[in-house]
C-alpha cells in the first residue's frame, strides 16, 4: 500500500493506491463478477464498477451500498468502505489479470444514486429520477426529470410520471439514469 486518502463528499470514500509485482496490466471482464461475489459475501451490493485512469495508473472505482438502503439514507460508513477495500484487494492479489499498479476507490453511491440494473427501476419506484437518453426521449428532450413508477412490458420500458402524465421510455434508449435528491418533510 503506497497511499491512503479519505475523500470528502456526501458519502464515505476510501482511496487506496496498490502495487502488485509481476501482475498483468489489464483487468478482465470477469473482474466485475468476482467483485460482486466478494461484496455479496460481506453483505454489500455493487452498484457501479468503473474503470478509468491511464495505462500507467489505471483506476478501479467501486460504488457500493447495503441491499435495502433507501435513497439519501445509506448506512454505509467509512469503515465499511475500508472493509470492502481490504476484501477486494485480497481477492485481486490472487488474480493474474489485476493491474500491476492501480488506484482503488470505494465509496457509497451518493444521494443521487445511479440506476444501473433493470431491477433498480422497480426498487426505486416512487422516487424522483433524471433520465438521459442516447437521443431524444420525450418531446425532443434528451433529458427528463420525472417520478419513477416502475417497469412495464416485461422490463423493456420504464414507466414515468412527467408533470402528471404517465409515459414510458424504452430501457434501451436510456444512456444514464440517476435518483434526484429532493429533501422530504419528515415532520
């Protein structure tokens, strides 16, 4: 371990720069499945795995959560991020496809959690969302703010309430979707 830095943001972040001698420079596609298994064993879920950085210092960014946590009320702590980091690093040490020198970043998904899997559209029904399309979605708009109502037509379309009108957007047309933070009156 070369360095450690706590991130500042809305959720806990844990950064770690790791060096493995003799390891390959590219990480295989099976890496996401292996990381998901490690996280599930610890009681977490993988929200997003992103790869970035450059060839000399690739970045592996994990956004994790606890299954069942509600938007804006994540129970994930900095200690949880550290636990995930240790477990993922231990798993990577035994793999031939782990990068020789990479930065591992583990954090919560944040209050504007990305919706990545089709199941996310059911899980977060009733929440405010922002949907961005690969092209125009509704009325020529490439971005739509709405209330997520769930899935329709065998998981091939997302059902939304846009200003009181029920509309559907094909899942295949969605480039990016996130929950939108909206403070609620708890009193």
